[in-house]
């Protein structure tokens, strides 16, 4: 299992918007150059973030606006927008384990609660971090570079 790079790209997008909003027109091309990827990928992620209600995007002018304060958008909010889990379950099972096998017929009973606890722990940890933490971290890193 691996969370795709779209999640960290989305966090990169938010950090760029916050860092450059007063100095540059933050467009998909601008973001693509920072992330070093294709603007089409950026536009797809922006659409996901918009559909989740985390941003507004002004067509043509390239304005990206957050719908909430940085302190109110958690990493989990971004994760949910970018990496929606099927049926709410992070872990997937083989579709049809063999019911005639003792392991096959019991694997769900053996793992379901444990895997749900792991997912809940990960989600709880993601809820501890906000986009405001990214701003603070970025300021700290830039101060060290100066």
C-alpha cells in the first residue's frame, strides 16, 4: 500500500499558494514549474481540491483561494480530497477467499478490527497537522537559508 504522490503534490500546491499569493499570479503553470510536473496534473488535483470545498479557482485569472483558514484545513482533509478510500476502508481484501480453507474463511475476522485500528490511527495522526503547520515550517526553513 502506498499513498500516491498526488497527496504530497496537493500539500505542495497549498504551500505555494500561501507562500506566493502576494507576489505572483499562482496558476497551474506556476505550480507545475515549482512541482516539476505537467500543468494538466496540477489542474486535475486543483479540481479535486475544489470539489472537496477546500479551494476556489478563478478561471482565466489563475486565482486560487482557500475556502477556510490554514488552521482549519488538516492533512486529513487534503488526503480525503485526493485519495478517497473505497467504501471507507483503506485496506482491501482479495475478493473471494476460499471458504473451504480455514484461513480463507476466517481472514476477515482475523484482520478486520486490526486493520481498522491502523487506519483510524493514521487518520487521527493526519488530523493533528494543518496547513498552518506548513506555513510555520516554510518560514523556518527560509529563515535558515537567509
